[in-house]
C-alpha cells in the first residue's frame, strides 16, 4: 500500500496490492503510474495483474512489460457506480428481505461458489468469507413465501463508504426482479446505517445488470479494467537452428 506525491506535495495517486489479487490503482497521472511500475519492479514485487482505469492500466502494463517481460491480457472490464437518490423497483417485487443467520450457511456457501464460477473469481477461503459475512450481518436474502431466491451483500463501512457485493440470483430464478429488490433493500439498509457513499461494481459485459442498477439510482463514476500478467518461459535452446525437412 502506498501513494504518490505530486510536485506541490499533494497526494495524486494511491495503490494497494494484496496477494494473490491484482494491484489496485486509483486515478493516477501518467508519471505516477510509470514511477510505480519502476518501484515495484526494482524490489521484484510479484504481480498477478492490475485493476485500474483504462489509461492507467494500459500505461502500467506497458511499463511492467518493458521492465519485467510480462505480457498483459484483459480479464474483465467493469464500471464503478455510486448511489444517488435510491429508487425503489417498480412495480414492487413480491417477497421480503431478511438478514442471514448461521442456519443459512450451507446455502450461502453454495451460492458463493456458483457466483465465483460464473464471474471467474473463485475464492480460496470461501468458508472464512461466508462466516465473516454471517458474523457481522453482511448478507441479505430476498425471500418469496419463505424461500430464498436472491442475495446481496454489504461490506463493512470504511470512511463512510459501503460497497454492495456480491449480488447473486440462481439462474432458474432470474428475470423476475429479485436482484433489483434485494439490491434496493441492502442499499436502503446502508443509508439507514449512516453510509455517506454506497457503491458497487458491474461487469461491462453484462448490460442487464448495468441497466438494473441505474434504474435503482446508481450513477457511473469510472470504468476500470482488470489485466492479468504472464511471463513467457525462456527458450530452453535459444541458439537452436530450425530443422529442414
């Protein structure tokens, strides 16, 4: 974790990297991005990838390749949203919201695993993640006639900010408004608990979710890209001649 100071001494950029996740980088001027790549390469910091705005990600990937030889591949494009005025789903969706408890653990583990498989981000510590969410009431279910049909989570507040994640509805129950209902429910809960900012990320490849959150009052803040890095294996016989048949 660190930051970059501009010439006047103000903080112009910040970064965070928790193995095995990609480097997270805020909006950053180009010279800050190049400086960060130089610094991390100099200390042989292993990086699996980068998560940043398009320009910063491309600049860092180019600098990282120049210094380490690692190539970059785009894994996902996402959009950060911040809640403006919350708008309840219309028409109203049948059912009600309920904060999860210990009795929901097996269901949550199954849904988290399915969610991870769909988005290509399977957690290596799934059990501890779910147990932690249950412990602080960080997951809410939408139920219809007592049966869970969708879930949405809230992170712990940090500096007045809360993030909505994950939002998941089993495939057989989609297109019925359940995701909108449970997202609106947790968004309202975050506001009622005193959050100054409620944010979430969407996959730009999913137009349905992007439209849904905007109907609820979420407004775009920044587009981001996740790139993965890979270092090509050296040729075991660099001086070999091609064989003629």
